[in-house]
């Protein structure tokens, strides 16, 4: 059984770095699904659900990062980073149930 870390902790940095973190974290989760499904030699509905969740989370978070009409940009980006950590943790928990 393959177990993945349950929480990503990411430091606060620039907007560009936040976008990269979103891409890398969710991309790693998708890659992990492929690894689990490859080791089981079958595709699963649960794996597809994790991949769909990662893609929709990516779209949602990038949209929030690009949002310009916020009062406190720094606080807004901190919330986006926090949301990334929470949602990535939930996706990893789903992934751990597959394997």
C-alpha cells in the first residue's frame, strides 16, 4: 500500500510562486493517482474522482489568485494558500483510500 503525506505546508511568497505551488501540488496529486492505478493495473472511479477534484481545484484557485478587485490582496492570497493546503489534504486522503 502506498501512503502519501497528508498535508502540504507552503511558505508565503510571490503570486508567481503561489501559482507554481498550486500547479505542482495538484500535479503531484494527479501523478500519484496514476502511480497507484498503474501499480493496481486498473483504472478506478475513485482515481478519476480525485483527478477531477484536482483539476477543478486548480481552476478555482487560479481564478481566485487572478482576482484583482479585493480589498486586502495579501490577506486574500494567504486565504488562497490556506485553501490549497486544505483541499490538497482532502484529495490526498481520498488518494490514500484508493491504494
